[in-house]
């Protein structure tokens, strides 16, 4: 049996929420569905008081249903109040697109951090989300890491609607602030030469100044390495930290050029680990996060 995202959220909230909280949400959703935007604004702010901030209890089966309902949707990590806020948003009338977008704009303009996180997490489940590229680009520019991660991590919408420029800015910012690339959907599929060139220049400047380079950067360089990149990768592959050597080895293996293969094969131990599956980008990401923690 298949479910819609709204049905799934309703079921998940129902099994965790108190009866008074559920009754409150039902009442507010009915008012929102009638076009009462004031009720939406007030309820959106009050949701944490009614539901608390515990995480939704999402089983493996729940996640399977979520993926079936909306490709790329990962509700693990959502809190129950964020789920309730999403149901409030999903209750908005959508026939008047301009009015609908204006209502969302008001919420974005007035929202505090947790409200913004809920809004960005919800966008991929809402109608007219193909019109939200500018809104995503604004979220990418934020100075609040939690809000940025709500845009970038476990969110299918950037992959689907961002043009190359904003997409590249999202990847750059993720590397700069230490937000892992592993949780960005489409990160490998949307690699592009312009992004690679920017990152090669950035890495070369960092190495020349003896400053650390985010190890996940090499994942984006791997499909398009040039002479400068290969020179820096060769130096770090022999002299860098253990994590750098593993990351660069994986990038060299992904590059699939004769020059990259020659550098890669200079360290048979890393080649063996890659072949045995002991080195992958998920592991690189986890090890990088543990070092930054």
C-alpha cells in the first residue's frame, strides 16, 4: 500500500502525540485549509509548545514508505514539532499561486532558526516547489549552519531545481563550514567542470599557504582533474595525513585517467583497501566529521 507524505506524517504524529496536541493540530489545520493565514502564523509558532521537540520515531519500514511517497525524502532527524509544522503548511490552499507563495514568504521572513529549518525541510513535500529556487539560494547564503543543512542535507529539492551556479555555491559553502558532502543528494551526479576548477584553485592556494584542505573536496575534483590538481594530489598522497591519503586515493581511483592511476598505484596498501571496499566516501565523511568534532 502506498501513502502520501501527508498521510505518513499524520500517522507518525498520531502514534507519538498526546490527544490534546492532536486535537489542537486538527483544529488549526482546518482553519488553515479555509484560508486563515493568521491561524497558520500563530500555530506555526506554537507547535513546539503543543508537541515538544522530540525526534520522530522513524523505523526502517517508515523510511521505505517515505521514499515511496517522495523520492529522496529522509524524515529521520525530523522532530515532531517540525512534522506538525509541515502538516500546517500542507493544509494551505494552493489554487492562488501568488497568494500561496506570499504566505510562505512571510513565514520565511519572520521565522526564527527552528522555524526556518522546518520550512526548508518541508519544501520538497509542498506544492509549487519548482518555484523555490530563489528561496533555496537564500538559504544557502545563511550564516546559520543548521538552516544551511536543512537546505543542503537529505533534501532532494536542490538537486532537482537549482541551476549550476547556486548548486556550486552550496557545495563550496558546505566545504567551507564543515557540512559533509555525503548527505547532499546528487552530489556526484551534479559534479561539473566549473565547480572542479574553483575547488582546484582553492585547494592549491590552501596548500601553498600550508593550510588544511577539506578532504571531501577531492571528491568533486575527481571527475575533472587537471595538471595542478594532480600535482597537489600527488604531493598529499605521499606526504599528507592518513585521512588525506585515503581521500585522495579514492579520488584518484574515481578519476580513471592514466596520470591518476600512476599516482594511485604508488601506494599499493591504499589501492588494496579501495578494492576491498574498506575506503569509500561515506567512511571518509564519517572520519572527517569525527576529526572536526
